[in-house]
């Protein structure tokens, strides 16, 4: 693809974030050698690269978007479309410390804040995946490394404190956040709080993929 950008390079921090996912940029003039299928095969790295820049810098500049487009042989409009689709990304400058407050249904039904009730410095967010501890918030501080923390059962006072720079307390243990964790009555969620979702060996030891095996037989 002929990628047309403004030709303005990203900042050093943005470039380092991009290279942490995509590696060093090829020498100019070598594009043909690494283009075509080789570049298209790396397009699944778009979202991780956007996350890397957003986590390190705090937002996604047009220069960073252009550079990512060039590295992945994508149109800048396509990269911009992905960047503006996700609520945790920003294409405008913002402070390193950010508080994202869920205003989706589960949190609203649990007494969460509306958009209009959010204090200055807090941003409305779609579902954060923390419905079991609604109303919830997600706090980030951009940098290398990025600092991230979740806060559950937050009140308006809690959100105001977080927006002012307070750090959330320790994340609740799964057994506290999900009281039914480990119950024999659970079916789809029976591993919740018992098996580390990142531990594939533990998942397999707990009859993981058993339904797939039965279906294939």
C-alpha cells in the first residue's frame, strides 16, 4: 500500500514504545524488501502497538499514528479509526494520570455515577469488565512502565479522590470480589477464583478443553 503521511516523525518516547512491539524500523529504502506479505502478516500488532504508545505517553498523537501506519503498511485513517474506537485511548493530549469510570449498565444499576456526575479529571468509560465489583473504575498513570489499578464499589467521593491523584487500595481477592467463586453450583464460571486465567497448565489440569474433546469425538 502507498501510505501517505505528513512526514513528521514521532517523539523519542513514541518511537521507543512502537519499537517495543514492532522492533527497530527498517533502513529507509529497504521498504520493498520487507513489504507486501511480510508487512500484512504483522497487522495483528496494530492494537498492541497502540496500547504501547498510549501506556507510555498517555495519548496517541497524529505523528505516532502516522508512524504506526508506515510500519504496518496501513492507511493512517485505518489506524485512526481503531484508535478512536476504544474508550481508553485518546487522540488529544491529556495528563499522565487518568481515571476511567464505568458508566455502562451493570455499574449504573449498582448505583454508579452518570456522565454528568463525574468530577473533573474522571472520564466516562464503557464496560471495564469489572461487573462483579460494580460500580468500578480503572486508574492509569502513563510511563515506562505504565501503572494500572482497578477500584471496585467506588462512590462519588472515591472517584473524586482518584481524580485528585489518590492511589486505589489493593485489588480485592477473587473470593471477596466474587463471593460465589469456587462454588460447585457454578458451571460456566466454575474456575473463577480458583484457576489463574494465565496458567494454561492449570487450566488443562482442571479438565480444560474437555468440552472440545467431547465435541470432537
